[in-house]
C-alpha cells in the first residue's frame, strides 16, 4: 500500500512564507503522481497544484501567483509566499496512482497539516 505524509504547517503572520513537504512511500518503481490540496473552514476542498506524468505541475487559480510546487524524488514541496489570513486551512497532500486525477478510487490522502495565518 502507498503511504503519504505531510509536514511543515504552523502559525505565521501575514506576509510571511512557509514551506510544506509531502513524502510518498511505496515499492521502488511504482508509478504515481502527487499534488497539494487545501480545505478552508466551512468551505469546499480546493485544488492547489497537481503533478502529471510529464513532470509538469498544474496550478489551480489563483495559487500560481504565490505558491510554487517542486518535486524531488518522492517528496513534493509547496513553497507559500506572501501568506494571507485567507490562506488559513488544512493543507492535504494526495497521491494518484495512475496520474489522471480522474478516478476517485486511485487517490491516497495524507492526514493534512494545519496552516494558520494571522493578520
């Protein structure tokens, strides 16, 4: 089975930066893609950035202006700059086993990491 772990969340002041990290653990040679999502209190889950099999990362609006995702081996980092109070959310990493991001049964979710931004 695939296992996903997030880290790097915390409490910061508006305007500061934070870097999240997500690691996936699986048998060597397995095929999957990773991505970042977030869920703000009382709101629907949002797509932040998703990696595809080409190596490209596609961002949801408007995250590309301040957020940058980068992959190194089996770790997907999310650099978040100029954080705002509205960025307060639980940030989830997910893995999609076949990289289409279509089939819900192919998702493997991490436990989430809390990001709190104060004004």
